[in-house]
C-alpha cells in the first residue's frame, strides 16, 4: 500500500513538473514573440539606444533560458535564426542546430552561422542559393534582407531585388524599414537616381516617425548632391510634394543641410530649390535662416542676380556662423570681388548668364574661369580659407 502511495506521489510530482515545463515553454514562446514585436515597433516609434539595447538583451535572455531548459520546440530555433540574422551572436543558434535534420534547414543554419561569424564568402555561397519565399514570412524577410546586403557587394540589381522581397514579406516592420534605408545607400553609391527616389519617397511616407529616421535623412542629404544637378533637384521636389508639411525631425533643418551640400558640390539647381523652399518655411529668428540666405547668395553671385547676391553677402555677419559657413562667406565674397573686376559688354558667346535688362555678363578669361571653377567646387575654396 505504501509503495503504491509513493508511486502515485512520484507520478503526481512528475506530471506537475511536466505541466510546469510545458507552461514555461509556452510562456517563453510568447515572450519571444513579444520581443520580436518590440523590435518591429522601433520602425515607427522613437526609442533610445539604451531601450534598444535592453530589448536586444531581453530577446537574448529568453533564448538563453530556453537553451538552459533544453526546450526542443522548433519555434526556438526559428527565433534564434531571426536573432542571428538580425546581428545577434551565433552562440544563440547552437543549442538547436542539430535537432532538425532536413537538408534545407541544415543549409540555412550553416549559412546563418557563417554570416554571424563574419565569413562572408561562405555565407554568400550558402544563403544566396536559398529562396527566401520557401520559408515562413518572418524568417524569409530577415533572410532576404541579409541576402541583399551580401549581393550588394557585386550585383546591385540582385540586391535591389532582395530588398524588394524583404519589404514584400514583412511590410511595416523593422525589416522593411532597414531595406529602404539600405536601398537609399546602395542607390546613392551606384548613382541610381530612380531607385534612390523610390526608396527615399517610400521611406518618408512609411517611416517618418522611425527611430532611425535621422540616419535616413543623413543618408539622403549625403547622397542627393552626388547625382546630376537636375536629377537631385527632381528627387528633392518629389519628396517635398509627397510630404509638404515635413517629415522626420525638422524639414527646415533637412533643407538647410541639403542646401549646404548643394553649394559645396556645385549643384546650383538643388541648392536654389532647397534654399527657396527653406526660406519660405523658416521663422525669422530661426538659426537656419541666415545659413539659407548665405547659401542662396553664394550660388546667385554667378547668375543674373549678382548685384543682389553680392549685397546680401556683404550684409552677413561672419560672427554669426560656424567655422565652415564663415569660410564659405569669405570665399563667396572673394569670388564676388573677382567677378566685379571683370565686367564686359554683353556677349552671347561668353555669357555666364544673360538676357536683356541689365544682367551681369563676364568674358570667359582666366579669372572668370577660375571663379566658375571655384563656385563649382567650393569645398576647395574652403580648404584654402582654412
């Protein structure tokens, strides 16, 4: 009788332990799903670097607990794969890598481990051979994003295709947000104006409140002046039409930075568009106003607005600018003096700008050619000023 009671008690304890383990397993799965949702929320909300670090550590801690408890549900492997594809350490995938013997799964794990270990050549060989659409949407989207990053080294067309697939599989998530930001970078590096415009427009429409919007804006500002002047101005015009009330942190701040880069790169149309739009929006006492006036005048000294631009430059106080803008003001005044020294009657053959009505025209002698070159490459002038 006593033996039966003992056996019954042991069975009860075992059953309770099994139930508790099952409950903990399901709780961890729910925790990991919540971790993934928290990461995706970053795509549309502002989060500090500390909050993001805490979210990543919470995700890792849940994986470590599942590994410590030796839980074998295949969802843990999927979460581990997602975590490593997103930049987590490869050690998080090892507890489950031998539990699923399917050939495709083994290849996927080997490729993910290679990618997470920095073995780019091996990762390319394995991961680029896998069709992300054959996986569930979450893993497929993360894989497509990594495939795009791998392909971008040698095949831009293929990379753009992978970025598009990542967006298609996981719309509205951090994966789509990252795909658009990286598309902006790739298109900017390769001078692909159409792809750049599409990615920039999609970003400001879909993720203008993202944690990473500042980074996206910085990339856009950096790459816009690299395009031909007409292309850069057209892209900026489309962005302003799409979001006339602004986007991201501060539209005037964005336009001011674009204008500065446009001036320093000799992109006249881009700089004039940015300064014109910016001045129409800026408050009189805003710190950006004097900068916008400077950039506009620096460009207009080689147009038919020379006189007005020259007077504007003279009216600006260099003490009100930082070192870079003060140097630009000095260089622009120097150019204005150079141009004033070379007035000539109207000549269609040599006009820098010209039609009737008192437009200033200059002969194409050495001094004027130097001035034109300096305006087109104002950064060289700034270096001399420094």
